[in-house]
C-alpha cells in the first residue's frame, strides 16, 4: 500500500509540477504582453507630445500674410474703352432691372388679391352655412336680445341718475 501511495504522490506531484510550469509560462507571457503594451503606450505618448510641441511652435511662429484681392466692378470703364458701349450696357442693365421689378410687383399684387379673395370666400361660406343652421339663429337671437336689454338697462340707469340729480337740485334750491 505504501507503494501505491508513493506512486500516487509521484503522479500528483508531476501533475502539480506541470501545472506550476504552465502557470509560470502563462505569467511570463502576460508579463511580456504588458511590457509590449507599456512600450506601445509610451511610444504613442511620445508621438502625442511631439505633435503638441509642433503645434505650439507653428502657432507661435506663424506669420500672417494678407493678399490683396481685386473686386470686379460691373461695367468698369477703362480709358481705352468707348464711352458709348459702356452707356448702352448700363442702360440695358437698368432696363432689365426695371422690368424684373415690375414683374415682381405684379406677381405680389396678384398673390395678395388671391389671398384676399380666399379669405372673403371662407368668411362668406362660413356665414351662410351658419345662417342656415337653427342653432346659429337661436344664438344670434339671444345675442341681439342680450345686447338690446343691456342698452335699455343702461338707458334706464342714465335716466334714473338724471332724476336723482334733478331731485337733489330741487331740494338744494328749496333750502336756500
């Protein structure tokens, strides 16, 4: 039995040694990967720092240069040109511009008229449709009746105030 135990310890010991060896190899592999990753990170940090330095240098040592740009002038007349051609071109331009302005005004007037006609149509059709309904007639009658009663009450109130003021005046004269 001791042989058996010794053999099992040996087999178990060999398994443990193999596992320990594999674990050490994996650990060594992971350490190498970490070193490579750290080296890569350092390399990119150096590149980033170098790029920032270059950017700072460019910003501090940059020269501003203004380049004059000529604007083309419509119908610019040089001294060698014929004055008559210039005048004719200018007149054509003005004529076209005036024509376009008139056309624009005519279209805007047309659109304004069309909008007014559409509003008129909408209002008239709404009023005629409302007049044909019994509910509208009842509401309209109640509205007119309320307004008339309000006017009559206001008139009565004014007459009552006038009467009271007249009585106060008569009473005042009698005392004096």
